[in-house]
């Protein structure tokens, strides 16, 4: 995985906040949510490198804002609201710049998800005005989308272009890819398919599976719906990749969007991994994960201390329950586990 730019408020070079941020930026949303929940429950009391006067609360604000992002990605609005409860006082003028930037970014995301785009715009602009580091989620892209959704499309497109220009030569390809994705949404005249293809190339260097899946879904939508640019085969390929990722991580909002686009393409969606695993017994889940990881029946038997016949029996039940015929069908339904 490439080295990612990290927030200046990271808890040293190997602190738990940096570990959670790295998980979030790798698209490991469930892992990040667990790390951030544990971190916030523990008080985030390690020293960190925020600006002077901003060391007491910056870690908590950034952690809570990242947890809001993770919970929203998982489709859990109530948990995101709970994570954001500490952010309102941290967004006040008395807090330091890093604290206020992180707090407003988190609150902006929550308002965006709740459909209050005017309030989301206020928070994103306030995040920019606060002057802290916004590495974990650029405020311009959030503000640009909120502008479009409040009838200010031209202003939103200008802000998206500014984000693209500012990050084109930076060491943060993630922010550049997000800027390109936002530009494709805010400025239709910018040839969205071409812009999204550029965004895809940049996103492929970030190691962020979630960003790649989001861009794939955007591109697939244009390939399915844009006049003169329809490419059903490529759209379905992109959607299947996004579907596999969303299903593995349990990202309901992304999975729902992909499902709708697959329906437009005349394809049936696969269930989320959690739904798939719910159909299996604990023993069947263990065997299925190992088989999805490429282990042979004999290797699985040795690892689980069972007979090969027992493995074969479990796999036959797994195939029947999931409506598949072989190991190949497991790959699109269950994340592999080889150890």
C-alpha cells in the first residue's frame, strides 16, 4: 500500500489515531469503526502534534469526525449521530484551529447524510475558515456538493476545480481523486466519463478500496445512462467489483446504490456478506472462508482438525444454501481467509 499523507494531529508516527485513520483510508471501514470506538472510549489522552493551544481536544475531534464518516459509510445514521454528539462544543470559536476544522467536517458529513444541505454547507465552509489541517476529508469537496444541492452549481463547480488544481501536484493522491470525482458530479460540461476515468487512475494509487468502489459506481452510472456513451459490459464489470467490496465491508448505502444500477443493467445483485454468512452455521462459515481463501479440502481439514469427508460435507451444504456450484462462486460472496 502506498504511503498516505496523514493528519498533523496524528498521535505520533504509530499512535492509535493514525492506525484508525490508515484503516479508514484503506477502505477497511468496519476495522476503522472498531478502532475509533475503542479509542474514543479510552479518552484519546496521548500527546499529539496539533497547533499550540489545540492539543487538548484535537485528537478527540478528529477521531469523532472519522467515526462519523465510518458509521455513515456503514449506513448507521443513529450511531453517526451519537459519535457527533461531542463535536458541537468542539466547533465553537474558543477551540483551536485543528479542533474546529475536524469538528465542522464531522458535523458537515452528518448534515449531508441527513439531507440538510444548507447546514452541511455552513459546516464545510467553517471547516475551511478554521484553518486546521483537513487531510482526512477535504472541506472543498463537501462544500462543492452542498452548493450544487442548494442550487449553486456554478459555485460548486468552481470549488471542485479549485480542489483539483490545488492537489494536482501534491503528495496526496487521495485528495486529488476525491476532487476529480466531485468535479465530475458538479460540472457535467467537464465530460464526466473522462474525468471519472482520470479519478479511477489516481484512486488506484491510494490503496483506498472504498474510494475506488465509489468512483466505479459513478462511472458505471454514466456508462449505463449517458446518451452516446453506453457500455453495458464495462458498467457491469465495474459494478460487480464495487458490489463485492460493499458486500464484504457491509456498506449498506453503497451496496444499495450498486444494486439499483445493476437492476438498470438487467442484472441481479448479490447479498451483503453479513446476509450470506447469516445463512450458514459457524462450522460452515469457517470452512467457507478457508475455501474462499484458496485452501484445498485437505488443507482445510488439517487446519480445522476434521476429516476431508467432513469438509466436503460442509462445502456441499454451503453451496446448496448459497445457490452456487463450486469454490469459484464463493469469491464473490465471502471474503477469503487463508489463516
